[in-house]
């Protein structure tokens, strides 16, 4: 069994040349939002959910992006409502959110 039930990596990469990147899509603020929601719901920690910042996940044109392990499920999202849906359905109920899914 994994140390965490779900380990979430959210790209917050900023490209110096100004090309498309997750940072341009408010990824840092949204990562902070998801992390605080996980903690507030008592889901954080061993056996629960861990939300981490990731450097470039090399899917910039599809961003912002996140990947959830151990399933290796890739998502895009736009706002807090999208993150709330991923939190409720995937991280809590174990159901993939098809509408936000990226090909793995």
C-alpha cells in the first residue's frame, strides 16, 4: 500500500520566454486552494491525500495540469469549482472526473 492514498502533483512552472505554461493559468493560487481544502477536510497526511507543487510536467499546451497517483490520472482544470469536483469525486470517492481528464 502507498504511503498516501492519493498523491497530487500540480504544475506551477513559469517559463521565462513567455510561452504557454501552467503559471499563466493561476496554477500557484489554485494549488494553494486545493491544499487548504484537503487539510480543512481532514484528508491530509499518511493514508490520505498529499498535494505537492511540481515543476514542468511537459504538457504546457494543455494546462494547467495535475496528475494524481497512484492511478497516474492526468487532469486539466480552470477554477476552484473544477478542483472541488476532483477533490470530491476522485480524491474522496475514487471516481475519475471524465470531463477534466487528459489522455495519460
